[in-house]
């Protein structure tokens, strides 16, 4: 159990370190795709569909939503 927890902690640290030099657009698109992929996978599991397919579709939709949100925020100012 400890190696799994240690590996997950290391992956999380590397992921957060990789986000430090990103623009706000890149951060919002990445956040949207991660949230969308998670929501798509959960929805696919709940409905009995293909989990990977749900994650991919959710990730694509989430990335698009993150980009649209970023453009809306920039235009709103």
C-alpha cells in the first residue's frame, strides 16, 4: 500500500510543478479537460458505458469549455 501512495504523491507533485509556467488559458483548458475527463468517466461507469470513451469525450468537451470560459473572461474585462 505504501508504494502506491508514495507513487501517487510523486505524480501529484510533478503535475503541480509542471503547471507553474502556464498561461491562464493553458491552465483553464487543462483544468477543464481534467474535470471533464473525470466527469465523463464517472458518467460512463454510472450508465454502464465505456469508461475510456466517456473520459475521452468528457476531456475534449471540458477542454473546449475551459477555452471558451477563458476567452469569455478575457473579453469580460
